[in-house]
C-alpha cells in the first residue's frame, strides 16, 4: 500500500468504526419503532430483512437492515460514508416529537458553544460567502432540495434536510452601516433527533448541497 493509500485508509478508519457502532446500535433497536419515530417508511423483504426508506436533502435513500448499508434509491449507489453514519444516528436517536415551530441557533444546543467556531467556519461562513451577493439564486436552489421561502430577515428559506429536521437559512443584505449576514437555525426539537455534533454535520452538508444547486444556475 503506497503512502497516499495509507493516509486515505487512516482517515477512513474512524468513520468505519463509527459506522460499525451505529449499525450495531440499530440492530439492537426495535426497527419498527425507529422507522415510525424518524418519519421513515419500513418495508419487509422476502429474505426477512427490511428496507428503510428515508429522504435526505430531497434524495431518497434506502437503508438495508440489518446490514446497515445506505444507498440512493434512484441509482443503487452507496451514500458517502459520513452521510450513512448521520442517517443511522438519526434513526437511532429519533424520539418522534412533533416540530415545535420555534427556531433556535446552534449555540443554544447542548455543547453548541464548544462546536460553534467549527460550525461557523464549515457552514455559516461558506453560506454567507457564496450567497451574500447572489441572493437571487437562493430560492431556486432551496426548491431543488425540497425547500421553500420563509418570511424572515431580508431573504430566507427552510429546507427539510431530514423528515423531521428542517433547517432555516436566513440572510440580511446589509447596507452602508452593516455587513451582509447569514444565520442557520433549527427547530427547537432538533436535539431529540440528532446530537449537537451531528447537527453540525447536517448543516454543513445542507449548505454544500444548496451551493451545489445554485452553481448550476451560474
């Protein structure tokens, strides 16, 4: 194995370990309850296993149970490993709470202050950097992810990142006195579906997906 492959393998190891732990946790759970509380659809297969159908950033995913492997429904291509882990964590933790209809910021989550600098660097700042002067692209990009406009700030959208985890992205255009600004907010129930670390990962993937959709219009 050459040095490049050794480095890649080393980077993948923690993800592989996290994936294995998540699969084992899901196997010990009541899979029918997990599907119901997460808003997923459960389908029994002839060989005795299950297919769990879950929408993630407007793409239909299939979670093969008990194996735990996650594929995209339309292509049978495997979902990236870090996203597979996120989806398994969502299934494991989901408590089935109805949305509160109240938005909270990342720092209001348990441990949010600790993760906040990384959250800003990986999610909030890239969002602002790309859309600050391209707000005309925001709504169409959000619609590509199943989102809609939101009556907040100067321009805002809400994206159903997971069935019971909406994410609001709010912008202020700025003026001669204030710089443009952006905020990423979550429904107050988000901590009953994901850990704070997983919320950060989901926000980053949502922002990346939104930017990718917007670039297609450039």
